[in-house]
C-alpha cells in the first residue's frame, strides 16, 4: 500500500551522505558541538554501520528547532499511518507522545 | 629572516608502540629549538588543528599533532573519526599519555631539538594536556578550556573520563590555563577550584579567563570564535612557551 502521507519540515541543518546504501545497525543521537553547522551546539544524529568502518556513517546536524520539528513529524507520521501498516504498539506510543507533548 | 618550514604527515610510535599518524611542522633551521605537542580537540585531527600546528612552526618551534583517533578510524575523515571515537567513549587516558610520550620523543629525536617540549590542548585536549603534564617529563603545558579536570562528566555523556584533580601533585611543569568566562565546561567555579588546588600545592601556573568568551574561543571556523580573547590568548601562549621552551 502506498500511503503518500508526508510531513515537510523546513530546517537549518547539515547532512553527510555516502554513495551506497548502508546496512545501518546503530545510531548515535547527541546534543553537542557540530562539525559543520555554524552553531555552538546542535542535535546530531549518526546512522552507523560500524562493521563497515567509521566512514560508513550518515550524519545530520540539526539546530534545536529543526530537531524538534523533525521529531514531531516522525511522530505524526507514525501516529497517522493507516491501521495495519505498522505495529499497534508503535502507533499508540507515537499518539501518546504527541498527546503528552500537546499538554 | 629565513622562514622556510616543512609540514607533513608522518608515522610515529604511540602508546604500546602502535604506529600512529601525526602531523609534523617545523622550521627548516639547524636549531636548537623547542618542541610543542598539539593535542587536537574532540572534533578531531582536522585542518584547523593542522593550521595551529603550522602556526607554532612559524613561531620557531617544531610542532607535532598526533592523530588520537588513528586506531579507531585509520584514513577516515576527521568528522567520521571523531564520531567513531565519541561513540567509543573517547580516548582512554593511558593511551593518550602514551601517544603524547611518543610525540614528545619524536620531537626530541629531531636533530634541531633543544630537548625541551611543551604540550598544548584544546577542548578535550585541554584536559589531556593537563593529564600529560602530570604524567610525563615536559617543560611547559597549556590547557585551553579543558573540562572535567575537576568535575565528572554528566551521567548522560558517553565520555568515560574521570576528574584529574587528584593527580595535581604530580604536575611536573609550569601550566598556563586559558578559559572563557562564559564557558560551562569548564565552568568558572571549576577553573577557580583548579587554581586554588594548584596554589595550595605551590605548582607554578597562571590562569586567564576572558569575559565575553565561552568554550572554543580559539576555533576560527566556529561561531564560538572570539577574536579579542583568541589574539590575547595567542600572545600569552607564545610568551609562556618563549620563557619555558626556548634556549
């Protein structure tokens, strides 16, 4: 089933790609100094494939507002996906997070 | 004035006799000249730190910056290497000391060496410069805003480092500390506590904290750069190394 559901998020960010698809096994999420984004701190996400070496990394550096917008968009997508396309506990956890954030 | 210099990537023996990468910059003079080990910041062995290394060479020192992430990420770009090292909890202290010892030995082995070697480090390297100065026979050390010399990293940090205050008694050379008054890591309270402890121990040291500057005020490619603090800081560094490493 194609859902066509999309959340667009405008952001100030940096992203570093690799030429091939990576078999990602780990992610690091941290709020620390960025390597490239012109900010003192940023929310950084590294999608990693350590078995393929340290260069096997897709990295993004997001300013705080962009990170929050992205997190909300992810939760919105999970909460609004048509029933049956994702585990019920994931959808209900996403709805609970959004409801909690709205309070 | 003759001012030619040479800067290149070399291999040196680090901790455990491991081959590690390093960046060596030196004036092409017969000597005798002092040496400086440059400890890079947590974002890694990057072009800006190599520029700092060349700056010491331009000032008449043989300078070397060991790539502290040589083992985790040989040949990787500095940002990928830093991410890998960060995820692994940072550089172990004993390995750092071994790598700085290897770098200092490489400087002293140069035919131009006067046998005197200082160390300088930025950010995480500031703490590591203090650690090296408490562990190795060095002639001068500069700590540029190194955190976790006094305090412990917050529990959520992946950094597995411990405070170094209990090693202050072993500090074996004069220490110059350069800090941002608006920095949180290290905070002004942390800097004051280190200052107090070193004074109690009669360890020669001079600390300067710059108003209007936070962490990483020397980093020319980051918004944290504060030219007034950086220019004054560089002046302090060259005066300090001039006193302790020349001749």
